C-alpha cells in the first residue's frame, strides 16, 4: 500500500483528509503512483500533471524520503521505503516569490 500526502488544496478537491492510500501494480514510480491516484480520484486529472503531455505542472513538486524527485524521470523507481509504505510520497505545492 502506497501512502501519498497531498497539499491542502488537492485534498479539498478530492474530498479527502489526511494521507491517501493506493494500491500500485508493478514498479513504484511517479507515473504509477499518479496513474493510480487519478484512477481513484478522477477529479485530480489535470491538477498535478498536464492532460496531454502528462508533464508535472509548474509549482508542483514530488518528494520521497527527504529527496526532491521533481526532475527525475517519471518512470524511475522510487525508494524502497516508499514502495513498502514505510515512507509517504509527498506531492507539494511550491510557493513562488522571494526578496524584492
């Protein structure tokens, strides 16, 4: 069972609270997790990745085991701790801005 943590606005959209738990068949990758997430919560289709290109949306980041996987291949295997459900896969809404 894969554990996924969504940002507050996506939890509201999907009408869930807390972590989402997903069954993922085959290798645990960003793509397999997002495919399972969108199957279980179709309202999230297009919110995390583009409908056509399937590329990650700007200002959305992916983390696992304290590492940023946002720029990794969507088909790269994620850490074993995520695949075994010991650690969550985090989808984070990035914040833009900074000093003037």
